[in-house]
């Protein structure tokens, strides 16, 4: 096991090295550039996430719309209940809202 005083000495040396590196213009510029790049990539990844999520939700809403038409045809033929038709409607509307709101967030931020 490492002696506590050795660990303490290493942490002090690391802190001094970090303070000294922060004072140089080159290291400071590199850190600012890395921070700016990370923020930019973070924004792009968030936009991509919202667009992909919106597409998936709208695809599920499209599937739900197909289920609605199928269940409505079965309801007209007397083969199913009104509850199944209502579930298909609610599913379709819910996922349409999720998809539209996801794309709306992307548009709002842009």
C-alpha cells in the first residue's frame, strides 16, 4: 500500500504543475479551444439526438395510424370493440405529439 504522505506529496506536485500550466498562454489557448469545441459538438449531438428521436416517434405514429385504420375496419365489420379503436387513436396522437415536439425543439433552438 502507498504511504499517505507520498500520495499527499504527489497531489501537491500535481496541483502546482496544473497551476503553472494554466499560466502559460499556449496551454490556456488550447484549453479554451477544447472547451469551445466540446460545447459546439455537444450542441450538434443534442440536435442530432432530438432529430433522430423525433423521426422514431413519427415512424411509430405512422405505424399507429395503420393500426387505427385496420382496427376501424374491424370495428365497422363488428369484429372488435370501440376500446381498441380508441387505443389506436390515442397511441397515434401521443406519438405524433412526441415527434412534432422533438422537431419543434430543434427548430426553436436553431
